[in-house]
């Protein structure tokens, strides 16, 4: 995407700003007042994934949504730090630089894994909500075939160029989204079509897949101290809902809520339902909401 051209037509562009920290020129959206709620999108998405949730949560929170390195409108000078641990470190550094002390982190899919990893790097620790959290290993032949395929694609300098030929492709976006069990309206599909038509975004997403190592985090789940809620959509074809059940048994005190009739992008399909679940949970576990209040920059 041409950032200067496309940002004005992006959801909540009026809330956007950029800050240079480390190797990233971070795209940040902020709204509301109160304790900080940090939102982390999943692989291949952007802040647009929270477009309907931001105004709902802004009633009670200072909501901060960021684009992951190289994805959306965040630009990086290197794509060698797209793994789980590296992104955790870079987001922790961003929080420290900006003076953010999140009371809670909400993450979708891979963003939920980052949220759990990040929780041990922040004071509090913050509460964590994972929506269709990508906390499982590939099974069987996929355990070697999928990561190998991602590596081969990422190592080929022509892959992102070939994938994005022709620019935004709504039909391709629809196939990708429906393959996860979700159904989005034309507007929602349009945002994903624009993302998958952007070579830099696709390249960063491929590098994230290539560098992703979930096993160390899975091993650390019993040490997670954050109050944790995992929301699992029963129609998710990308991350089986059983993954949340298994993970919750490993995280002390974690809760699981199942959502029927929704897919991997449940928070985009039914933002009101997800917003209410998250708000009720956070109100129940954050007993001193003023502990993370900070001034807006």
C-alpha cells in the first residue's frame, strides 16, 4: 500500500499516528481515556480488524491498537525480527518508550500468542484475552510441511510479487476469509483485499510464518500469571476451538468461552458479542482500574 495515499481511507484514520521505535515505524491508533487496553491483530491483518470494537471499548478504556512489524501501515527496516520472541521484545520496547502500562491486552490468533508472551514483560501483569488464540502445534504431516512451505515461499524473492499481481483482489480475499470459517461483508473483505494486494505486507506476513516458533511459549503457559480469557469460535477452520480448551488447562485460572456460528474472525463478524464478553471479563478481574492510568501523549 502507498501509506500516504491509502491511510486516509482506512478505518479510524483520524486516530492514527506514527512513532519510530527500534527498527519499526509503528502505526498506532488511540482512542478513549482510562486504563490502557492494548490490541494486537493476527497474522496478515492490521488495526482495521478492531474497527467496530474500538468505539465500544473506548467508553471505558484508553484503547491502543498497533500494526505488527511490516504489516498494515507499520514499516520496518528489517524483517528479521518477525518471530514471536522478537516481536514480543519490540512491542515491549514500544510500550516502554511510549509510557504505556497496559491493564489488559486483547489479541486475535497469533496476536493472542504475542499477548501472552508480552504479559511477562510488562508490569502488573496485565490481563489477557485471546480470541481464537493460535496456541497449538501443527499435527501430523503439517508439522513439517506447512513451516517448510512458508520458508520456501519466504526465501523466494518473487513470491510476494507474484501473489500481489493485479493489486487488490476481492475474490481472492473472499476465498481466504471463508476458508477460515468466517463471513464478512463487502467492506470488511475490501480491507483484506487491499492488504493482500500489498507486496510489503505479504512479505512481512510470510516472514512471520517462517520465523514463528510457538513451542517455547506453550512450555511457559503454566507460568503465566495474567488473568486469562480464551474466546473460541466453534466454526473456526483455522484454529480448532479445542486448542483454547487445551491451553486453558495449562494456564493457571484461565477461562474459556465458546461462541457458536462464528469463524476465525469472530470479533469482526460479531463485534458487539465479543466486546461484551471482553468487557465483562476485564471488569471482573481488574479490581484497581486506575493502577495503569497514564497521560495521553
